[in-house]
C-alpha cells in the first residue's frame, strides 16, 4: 500500500520511537516468559506439582513460541510489523485474562493441569509474534553501522523483563495469588499494544536508512546456509541460559539453601548485568566490526563459568558463593544476544530479517521447551553439579557454529 513520504527529521525521530515501542513490547513478553519461571517455588505449592510436572509447565510457553516464531516472522515480512505485533500482544492479553478466571488456583480450587498447560501454550503461540516483528522494524529504520547498538538496546528487553519479573511476579503470586499475576501480565500486554499502535509504522523503503545501504537478498533466508549456522549457534548458546533462568531459583533454594532475599538479589543482579553488557557490547562491536570474535569469547567464558559453578557445587561451597557464581555464569551466557541477532539480521538482509529472526527464535524456543525436561532428568540422576557441567559442555558446542563464518566480513558502514 503506498505511503506518504516521511520528512527526514521526522524519520530520524520516529526511528527511536520504533525502537522504544519494539523494546517495550519485548519487555512485556520477557516479563511473561522469563518472569514466570521465577515463580517456580510458588508453582510447586499452588498447583501441587512434582518435579516432572513443574518442568513441563515451565516449558509450555517456550513450546508455543517455538511453533509460532517462524510463521510470525514470515507474516511480518509479508504484512509488516505493526499488524503482527498488535495481533500478538492483543491475543496474549486476552488469553492471560482467561487464565485469570480459569487457570489460577483460588478459594481452595486447583484448575486442571491440562487447562493450565493449554493456556500457557497459547500464550506462547501468540507471544511469538513479538521477537521477529520488532527486530525487523529495527532493521528497516537503522543503518547497518547502527544495528549492533539498536539490536542490543532491543535485546536488553529480555534481561530487563526478566529482572522485573523476578522482582514482581513471585511477590504478586505469593501475596495476591496467580489470578492477580495473570491479570497484571494481561494489562502489560494491553499497554504495550497501545504503544505499538501509536509509534510503529511500516516505512516506505526510500525513507529508511536501509534503502541506500542494504539491498534485498535474492533468495529466502531459509535457503541461506550462513543464516542457519548463526541461528543454530544462537539456539545452542541459549540452552544454558534457559537452565539458569528456569531453575536458578530452585537451585538456590534447594541446594544452596539461601534466603528468598538472596535468591531475588542474585537473579535481579544477573538480569541487570546482562542488560548493561548487551548495550556495551552492541556499541563496542559496531565500532570495531568484530561481532563474531565477541560471540566466540562469550561462548568460551560461559563454558568456563559453568564448569567453575559445577566444581563449586561439588565441593559444597557456601550458599552465598554459589549464588554469586550462578549470577556470573548467567551474565556471561546472556551478554551476547544483541550482537548475535544483529549479525543474523544483517546476513539475512532487511527484507528477510523477519523470517531469519523467526527461524532463529523457533530454534531458541525449542531449546526453551527441552531444557527444563533435561534439567529435571540430569538433576534427579546425577545432581546439580551434573546440570551445570552439562551447561558448560553445551556452551562449547556453540563455538564451531559461531566460528564457521568468521571469514565472512560483517557489512558495516563507518
């Protein structure tokens, strides 16, 4: 559909509104996806869950996102970002409102687990719209030499939302119940949908910085071997992060035996540290043009930090030390997201960014679904040291994938 040209000054200011709206939409979804596991202790009590049922409940939203990410990304490339984000956020708000009534335990009644699983699955199916669409919008509005910073700012939404979720959701669930928690999440989705309606538009190509500097790819991102390599590397490196985010509170409560205040402090510190490093790394790699080198270092440091955490648990270091080491490991394995997604979207091209990001997040949330099941099995058959040692090994598996394309020159503009 033809659109009126956007004056240069207005386009320059509008792109920051686009970035803000996309970032806040991701904050909302991160509060849901990454904040929900922070209530694991309350979930066990409120829903009467055993370890296996808890792992399944923590993985259902991730499964929904995994199923829907690629279709949402392809729809964003076809329809544009705005309608996809509005549909996803609005639908998520509706499902969460239904969970408030039928999916929360209250007045001595515990809902059937099948209903709760289904509600979480559908929330993930709808929320999968947020990742690819908001990243595609940034690709259209920011020039190649600015995308590392812009995508890193967007990716701070994940730890920011996780930190807010860690601070708020356990308290709401413990004091007011899960019905209040689901209602709170529904309201957040509605507010972010309003910002998307106001600030995100689908720009004419001639009005964006990508037009002169980023030519469309002649083939689909799904046929791009390099895109697949980067996407697989991202998904593998996300697995240890999901282990920390899904079961960090349980580990600190059951194994480290630290207080609730210490657990909250450790998890919030992890998320804030990751947020700061994501912004710094985006700016730094934009200036130096070394995204791949940075990703390799993150994978190696993540592996080392998890091996150290496994050793610390094996020799029974004090709980406070374990909490600090868990936070450090979580920061190391969470600091690279903006850089990796910027590289992925750059290699795919702006016109295929939604598809590439959708593909990547499909793989990422397959990991999000599988990791809780794996953690439960490893912890039961070995112990927590085995869980963290496995996380270190998985981080090492990402190294060949992020190194395979090290000779490909990142397309940056000075």
